[in-house]
C-alpha cells in the first residue's frame, strides 16, 4: 500500500514532515508522498526521514484555475530546487501572504481580536493559510472548531474570505512537465458539478494532458472508488489516491488508510513513473 497525498506543518498539516514519514513506515506502506500546498519546503526533511526506510515521492499540491473554478492539482517529482515550477510559484506565495493580511483585517473589522503575528506563529514555518487562521480563532474561543471557523468566516462566500492568485491549470501542467514531473487531479468531487458529472470531468482532464486522477480517496465509498478507477483507466489516466492527511487539522484521517478502509495499490507509483518517461 502507498499514500500519495499527505500534508505537513509546512502548509496546513500539524505534523512535521519526518513525523508524516514515521506514520507511513508504521502503517507498513511501501511509498509515501508529501504534497504540501504551494511549497516544497518540507521535502528535504521528509526525504531524510525516509532514507533507507520507505520510498519517498516529492510532491506539491497546487491550487489552480480551471474554467473559472478552483482545482487542486497534485504534482509529483517536479524538482523542488531551481525549476520552472518552483520559479513560477513565487507570485502564488506572495499572493497567499497578501491574502492572509486581508482576511485578518476583515476579521478584526468584525470585532474579532486576531493578529497576523498570531497566525504566523501558529503556522510556525512554511506556508501560512486559512487553517492557521481557523486554529487561532478556535484557540481564542471565537469558534468551536476549525470546521466552524470555515463555515462562519473563511470558506468561499463567507465574510472573511478573500481570493488569491492561482496558476492556470494549463500553465501548472506545462511547468510540471518542464520540471520533470507528472500531474494528478486531487479529490475530483471538488471539481465535478455532481457525481454523475465525474465521467465528463475525467474526459476534460484527459484532454488537458493530466496524467492521473485521485480515485482512491477517504471520502468516497468503495463502490465509487472502483467506478472512478474504471473510468480513469478507459481514458488512459492513472487512478491514484491518498489519505489527504493533515494531522489534527483534519481529525479522523490516518496516513495510508484514511478512515480505515483506504487502499492505494503499489503499482500506482510505477504507472506514474512511466508517464514521466513518456
């Protein structure tokens, strides 16, 4: 078994990259990928922790614009040093920082005592974002939980939400290829209009030149996972998957097994590697 979708404290997870790797090893996985949001900063720590213990795949999760909506795109093996993708992400990171300031200002305008320094302290290192703002709100008693913070203030359309810059999907795919990587659509239900729209969405993804789709996902029933994998196969897409582990920010999820029944086949790694060679 493998897990190709985990997050660390360098973006919106609560565990250090080495701890995420420890979880993967303890779960008996053969491979694990770290895919923090818009940053490669945790890759070196995870690679060091994995050496000699488990196969490690460097990844990143990109928020991209596709047909006017937000799509999350997992990029694997794109060189985290000086590469076209890494260079292209600088403006995205700058936009994230500006967005955090705007959301904090909006919350203060609603009478909530919160500062940007508190959010940055909660983030610790790496990329600060909405989960860190939500955590500060929870600790201050302004909301009951992180989910409550999103529901009341931070989700799209809520009063403190502010948009940010995103790469176009086509550009993210191109930059990933130029950097030696492959792309996989994360949790496709967030892009499809409805469950019966999955097949149509998969066809559009294949036409875009994406390499795979995350079919094995904790929130999907075993039946839906099988259906999604079948549709992906027929379109020449690799059925991928992972737990979307975030530590305490997403309780109930475990590395490798999701909510207890997740199984991502080992062969997924080899099939994605083949797409790199092409």
